C-alpha cells in the first residue's frame, strides 16, 4: 500500500515537512510506502472555474503547464493521501490552496472515494484548528475515510525544525500515523469481504431549486 503526502510549505524541510515525516515514520513501520511531494515551492495558479474538467471528462485540469495533473494521478493511484500545510493568516498557505482546489475539483469523480485521507498543520501560535478544518473539507467532500489522533492534527514551531521540540505535537502525529496505517489495513481487508455502499449521484440544489 502507498500514501502520497503533499507538503504545502514553500520550505523544503520546514515544520510541515517534519509533521509529515513523523506520520511517515509510523506508516513505514507498518509496511506502507510514502512519497512526499513538495507543492509549496512551485508556481501553481488557482482554479479558473472554467469547468473544463467537468465538460471534458478526461480527469485533467485544463491548465497543463504545471505538475497538478501528475499529482492528481498520484492521488488516484495511492491508497492514502496526507495533506500538510503551514498556517498562513489562520488558513491554508496559498500555493497549497491553489493545488487543492484544482485537484479535488478534477478528482470529484469518485476516484478518491473510500481512500484514507488525513491532514496535518504546522503553526507558530494561532490558526491551527481553522487550517486543519479547511484541509479536512477536501477529504470530506471526496467521501474519503479519515483517521483521528488524540487531539487536532496541529504541531507548533516557527523556525524550520522547531516542531521537533513540540512533544505533544509529536505524539499527535505519531498516533495519527499509527491510526492511519491501521485504518488503511482495515479498508484494504474489509473491501474484500464487505460490499461498499453504492455511490450516489450528487444533488445540486444551490439552495434555490
Ligand atoms: C505569510 C505567513 C503567514 C503566517 N501566518 C501565521 C498565522 O496566522 N498564525 C501563526 O501562528 N503563524 C503564522 N505563520 C507562521 C507559520 O505558520 C509557522 O512558522 C510554521 O511553522 C511554518 O511552517 P513551515 O516551516 O512548514 O513553513 C505565518 C507565516 C507566514 C510566512
């Protein structure tokens, strides 16, 4: 089994990276491979809301001069997805948000459904939980399955590497990694014996009609 992890920080080995590595360590101990993709240092423009992905039905974003389509394919092939972002103004860092909006809009075809998905966040002081909730919105919308830990998935630090000194944060990531590995195994084994619920077509009401 494999997890693809996305690091939304522009810093290659900042605190978000360390949070991902803490989860990765537990996953690897359980025999799950992890690929970390560095999103935050790339030039990723935001969604154009052109709906070409829905019209063309080719599983691709029409913007094809960056790596988003490659990463979407990696998400489809993985058994689990880990989303990591630093907190910027109590929110997901901009480049990561641009990637997530496009990737999850394109992959809104059931291809991520019932994969295991989790989010981690690195923050200096405040805004960790709002950012964690924002990342979870993508996981929820895709009907993915989410493992938990013993607190919200937030680690504290400012300068790169400071997160390693956050003992409680480290435990949060460690437990998340263990629970994620276990859930992935449950899903993998369970699918062989327990029938998945049928996917329902989306009802759009726009609150009017
Ligand atoms: C543009 C910007 C905005 C930030 N906004 C916040 C914030 O709202 N709250 C906070 O506690 N820290 C904030 N920070 C600090 C980072 O969240 C913190 O340093 C984090 O550990 C960075 O993770 P990284 O090393 O993975 O990039 C901000 C940093 C930057 C560069």
